[in-house]
C-alpha cells in the first residue's frame, strides 16, 4: 500500500499523560477481561471500564449475568484530578495483555484524546478508538446485605465444581450450591448424564440456603485467582445476586465478583 493511502497514525498526546504501574494494569485486565460480553448488540458491554483517580486504579466488566470489579487502592497517579473513566474495547485489552507480558518496562504511559486511547509500553505504542456510550451504573448492582457467607479454599472449590459440572446441563452449565450445617454441598443433574454431588466442610451456622449458578462463571473467577488462597461466598437469598471475593483483608487488590443466580 502506498504510504499516502495509509491511515494517519494518531500521535501520542504530550499533555495529560499519566504513568500506570505495569503490574497493576496487567492484574486489572486479567481479573476482568473474561466477564466482558460477547453480544455485539450490547455495545457498551463489549469492553471494560477503566476508572482512574489520583490515588486509585480500578477496572470493571460485565456481561449482564456477572460483574467483575477490581481496584488497586493507594496507587498514586500524577496528572489526574477528580475521576477519569474510559471504556477500553476487548480487542485492545487482548493486545495490551500481550504487550504487557512481553516487556521489561515497569510503567505504562496512558493518555487519551476525544476519540482515542493511547498506551505506551517501552518503545511500543498501542492506540485504540474509545468505546462510546454509557457503561451501566455498576455501583448500584453491588450487593449490600449478603449476610450469609462461607469461606472455602479456592483450589478445593474449583476441583469440586469441575467434578460436579460434568453432570450439569450442557447448555446452561447450572450447578446448585447448598449451605447448611457447616457444609457446602455442590450438586448438578441432567436427564442425559445423571447426577453428582460433592461436599466441602466449612463453618456455617446461618439458615440453610440453596442457590443455582453457572459453573463456568465461578470457575472463571477462581482461575483469575490462580485457584490460590481462600474465597468468601456471600449470599442474601436464592433469588438475589451472590458475591465472591478473596478472603484476605490485607490483599493488595480489592476484588469483587457478582453473579446473578439461576433458576434450577
């Protein structure tokens, strides 16, 4: 292609750029990218929302069935006053993941103009068009009164779900979580393959509760944690959204995963 016909490469804006920790950005993407919607019609959900403040960095993604939110508090970002929110398309996040993995730099320079986002990593610059439109008010769907909870080891929960999910309905992947009498029972059944149940011992003395979830959605979350440490499962009732988060008050990142229940 003749150089004159090639699209103009946008210039990295020299003003209003801020420097972001490479490890922080990489962690934020890894913990949210899987929750981005695949439905082309839900345009504003085809990316993740990056929320930059002077002293924190956060990212959130949702597909309408689940929501993944991760925040890195105490992260000083120069050149930012108030709050900046930008929607990054999924494709750009995938490219960014590759660049962040294959570099020795420890900072990412970020800037934007009216239509474009820029990420400079070492000698490479990635530019992408912003997703236009309004991202949903995610703060409103964060559960407030999920008082029933259990704490289990991530690896144990992941292994139990994988065993049970083989008997789940192929289309919905639905499994049943039952908390009662210091036990978490995970079960699934389908007309084709039969039924399966697994039990994990965990301190629990509240009222019994049974909630249905898509097994793949829970496994995605546990995989983002590398199946390490303990997770806290929080519920209100069988019709309300459940919440999952790492059980570590001193964790560097605040991570919350909200899941809509399934009728099963």
